[in-house]
C-alpha cells in the first residue's frame, strides 16, 4: 500500500430508498438520510493516474455527487473543474500537503477558487514532526495561522486525523492538544472514523464535546479484527454517529478505503450501503 503522505508528496500536492429492514445502528422509526455522498479520490488513485476524466465519469455513474481530491494528476485546475462540471460533480474539499499550504499559498488558493474547493485539508502531520506534545502545541499555532489565512481567502482550513494522534504522550492525547489549542472560529477537523476507532477513540464524544468543528468526515469501516473494509461490512455504527451530525456541523460525508482490492466495486458497495442508511 502506498502511504498517503508519500503519495501526496509525490503528487505535489440521493433519491434514496428503503429496503424493508433496519440497518445496523438504525433506531426504529429513523427517517433521516444522507442527501449527498462523496468519495475521497485517493481510493481511486490508480484509476486517476490512468485517466482523471474516465474516473470521474465512473464515480458519477455510481451515484456520487461530491469528490475530494488528493492531487490533480498533472491536470490543471481548469481541466479539473471542466471534468467536474461535465459529470455533475462538485469538490468541496482537497487534501493539500503541508509544504503547499505553508510555501505555496497563493497557488493553492488560486487552484481552490478555480476548482470550487471550500475546504483545504491537511491530511497528516509528517512523522518527523510528531515527537512530544510541544510539537503538537507548535502545530496548533501553525494551524491557527493557516486558519486565519484561509478565512481571509473565503476558505476553511481543516486537519485530517490518523490513529497516531490518539496514542497518549505525556499523559495526554495529541489530538486533544490540537483541538484545544486551536481557535474554533479558524480551525476545523475532518474526522476519519476508521482511524479514531482503530486507535480506541470515540468519535461521538468529540462530536458532542466540540460542537461545530467537524464539517467533513471520512466514512470508513472497520472489521472486528481491525481491518479496513467497505462501508457497511464492518462494525462502526454510522447511524448513531450521523445522528450527531447537526451538533458536529457535518456537511460532507466522504467515503474512503485506503487500499481496496477492487476500487470501483468498493466505492459502489459503500455507496449502496449509505444510500439505504436511515438514522
């Protein structure tokens, strides 16, 4: 599996219908449903390398209406926007490497304006920069600066978690240091439901305790043995988590699988599960 951070560095950056039975986590009488479902294109990176245009067309055919980018695969922002428009897709968010955020800000903002991004998401903190809580406190300040710049540009800065932020250091969780050390008016978070669950964390508690800070979530499932599986094939109670969406201010539900055996079949299975889900 190609590590997401290595990949990003190399790149440079629903009418819904019921089924007659309750899905895992659905309370009797649950009636809410997702009105749009997105997919993180990192899941389809091999297909994107072959053809961005054909990949986006297939994504739209499955039923997705939103995508999240992790690199433009040698296409210009204008070409990306044209392909999105041709397929009735939008791209609210984009994963952007730290170097591009801190050293290529103008180009990043210009690309976001052209493609139509509203959220600039840092996908991870580099491994060399995670030693000790002071490192995370420093990043919290850097995030505040990025959040301020993003807000001034009409954008929103977010941070995407993995599992390492939930491994205690010095008696605290690094994720707590980040979320408590950042201005809630400037810095937001894309909660990866798989990685926090794999680390033993409770995403629902963060949704309850830090309302309004999670405009995006990565919808990823985990089997009983801790493996990543298609959404609906694992153990995560999405209905209960989505029921907290208003408090968390979730606006975009983004399917992802880091290393699927058959990427298009994977995102189709995940989509079909989510379009039927009631919460």
